[in-house]
């Protein structure tokens, strides 16, 4: 990698911190948790390693302000030609203010200080706004899951072949121009990723009808209600169809779990599914995780509390793993429902707080070659056979491959790397479970030394092939409404490599505001994190931690750090144009170094930076 100017300071005060990287990235992150199997793995990370991810040489390099909280996972496309602005590595960020941003993924300097493009799906002058959270909860009290507004919540999905991003907006608007009657509307948008403009046939208003005698039916028909259905889970693109799922905000009845498939080109609906047509509830939310897809195109999701039909041919599937056929049918091909489903529903122990992860065939056995894993609030991981999920046994779950108790509720997804499953349950340390003969070992082979409280986390993993595995997660920090980005050695979770909260405590600008269920995106030497009002970008950096001047001795003393394994050189200038190397300094404690610059008394202004290569 070429040299990077990453810190610039005057003799008395900080001026700016910048990062400049070449356009040599190869990895894209086009969907939630990296792939349709939802493994959370980027196995082509060649910059970030177990050595250089540390408090001294890694941290927040910049952030970009946005107009609302970021619940959706940032997506990433390298070497993208932006209309009129050349090639950029691009990070895509969606907000609850119904905005979608495209930012240069490597820099906020110069022209990159502004978004490459910004698409807004509101028009306040015409009365079109995001939906206030309190109104989404009405007539029940607001459960405060979302503070302020509900606009874009579910993670979008990108079709790289066509250069199209699909996203669902939610607005409050007049029923017709100039009307005083306001309604809520949800739309599926298809945007050109190079310009942010709507594709042909976009947007389309979300609608759907199924037959059923369940909650909210009118004469045996149940219609999708945009004011009751929350688009929380990530979108899925498979087989030329975009699948969108819904649950509820604050569990305000009547609601159901819905999934609707749209042709990726025409945006016409090709399949409509309701998981409780003769009952109620059963939301598909999975703490933001998206439905998963196997290589054969089968779709897997997990439903929340709701009606479950115990008949031999059930129609209502609360608290169940579902295998859905894709395309026009979009019907249940197979299912698994825990034996204690009724108790789970009665005490609000949603199975559907977690999502489903499709496991590679290499982890299967002769008896069960195709596996699926997931868990929910009960704190049990279910290992299922995708060829025979097991249906419902009212006595015990003896018909499935395995159950593993992880001792805490699971929200979102585990991650998979090197035949280990990484799980962050509430009140538990991050744990790694190994595989043996197509089953999970019940005792973790590795775990962190600290636990995670409120709502746990969905981990992500970066690695270079099977080496240099780093596990990343965003979790609540000790401070109120503060989050921290943590990184651990995937081979030994007791080794914490980085903690942004600790770096913030030491004076570096790494503090994050908290947003529930945030999933970090790791791509090409950077980590992207959504916050309550920004996109925070982390990467390798050099940093001047302190700078002191002793005029009597004619000396300036700097304490600095930079990425491990790279040459970190202090440079000086008096005019911010011509820079001269001073030297690498003397190693000090904690990965820092010191340099003393002898300064003539008449030199009143000198600027310093650290350059690494």
C-alpha cells in the first residue's frame, strides 16, 4: 500500500486528521451480513489483520453526518463510476429520515466531504414526511424502539450486475395532493447506484392481499396494512426477485408476518405470503437479519410470537423456522416449530428475534448434509436439516438434528468462520462453537472475557482466507446511549484487539452513539458503522496523541502511533506545502513512539504529521 497521510498537527493544536487510499478494492458487500447465506464473513480482507487492528494504529478515521438514525447495515461497492465524479469506492447509507446516501468510502476530504449523491423520499412542502414513531405505535403507547421517526429501517440490497439498489421507504402523506387526510405509504424503490435516480418502473407502492379468516380480515380477505407493518428485516435478492418482509412496531394489532416478492426488473409482485392468515401476529423481523437463501433458491426465515396451527397441515406459523418456495408460489415447503411454542408465545420469548444462517455442505454429515442454524429469545440454538426441518412434535424436539443452550437470548445472527460458529447472546460473552461430525460441540472452544448486555449483537468476521480472522461487533458501552466497536482474535476470543470506547476514553475521537441491532460492515481495510446521526468509518491510522513545546530548550516533543508492521515517519512543514521527513522516533509504551524536534527560537509555527507506508 502506498503511503497515507493520516495525522496533521500544529505545534500547539490539532488541525485535521485525514486518510487517503488507492482505488484497488475488490470486495463488495451487497447484502446484509455479507451473503445470502447470512454468514457475516468477508474472507478477502487483505489490509486489516490481527496485528494491525489495535488501539495504537487503528481507529475512527472520519465520519459523515446524515439526517437520521442508521438502523440499516451500510453496503459497499468498489471502483464504482459515479455520474460526473469518476471512480470511487462507495458506501451506501440509509436513514430513518427516508434518505439514502452514497459516500466516498475512503475519504471525507475536499469534494468527498459532500455525498456523491443523496436521494430523499420525502417532500415536506407537499406534506410528505417520515412517519413519527408515536404514530406508528398508535393507539398503543410508543414502545420507544425507534426514537423520532420511522423511514428506512431494513437493510437494502444491491444487484451488482444491473447496478441497482433496492430499498423500502415509509412515509406519511396526503391521500391526494392538497388533501388534509394523511395516510402511511410504503414503497419499494429501485435506484441506479451510480446516480441515485429511480430506475424504470420505480417506485412501486407496497400492497398485498391473501385469503384468510385471521385478524383484520374483511369478508375473508386480509390486506397488507402499511400503518401496522414494520419493514425491519433486510431485503433478499435471489433468482431475479427482491423479497421484502414485515413485522409490527410495538406489536399493535392487527398485524401479521408478511413476505412479498417483486420482480427485480418490473417491480411487479410475483408472490405474496402471510404466515398467520387464519390467526394473528407472527412478525418476520429477526432483529434486522434478512431472510436467507440456499444455493437451490429456497428461502428461510424465522417468525415471531403468533398463532400456530397444530393441525397436520398447518396454515399459521407463529414461532417457527420456515422454508419457502421462491417465485410466484412463495408458500411453505417445510417448517420447524419448537414443542414449547405455546409457552414461548405466552411469555414473549420470540423464536423470531433471531434469523436463520444457511450452513455450507462441508459442515454436514452423511445423515444430514444440508444444515441450517438459528436461535431466539429462549437462548437455544436449533440445528436443523434443510431437507427435513422436522415440523412440530408436541412432546419434545427429538426430531431435529440438535439443540444447544447458549444461556442467553439471541437477537439477529451468529457468524461463521473456519468451522466455528460465533454467537453473542444477551448477558453472555461472545462464544465460538466448533463442529464435530455434523454437530455443534456444546461447550465453546473460545470466549471473550466480558459479556454484552442489552440486546446482544450480531458479529461480523474479516479474514484473509482462513487466516487473520477478526471478529467485529457493535455493542452498548458503559456510557448512556453510547456504543463501542470491538474486535477480537477469531482464533482466541479472549484476546481483544480493539475497543473504540477505550480509545475514546484515552482522547481519540472514536466514540459512537448507540443504535440497536447495528451490524458493522468490513471491506477493504475499513469498518463502517451506522450511528444515530452519522456513518462512522474506522481503519488504519496514525495519530499524534500529544505535542508539547519547550521554547527554552528549543524543542518540540511528540507522542504518536501508527499501524503495526508499517513504517511510521514524522514529517514537518512551515507552509503546509513542502514536507520534510524527521524520522520514525523512539518506541515507547502501548504501541506509541516519541520524537523530539529541535526547533530554532525564531521558528514560531511548525506543523507536523505522521506518514505511514
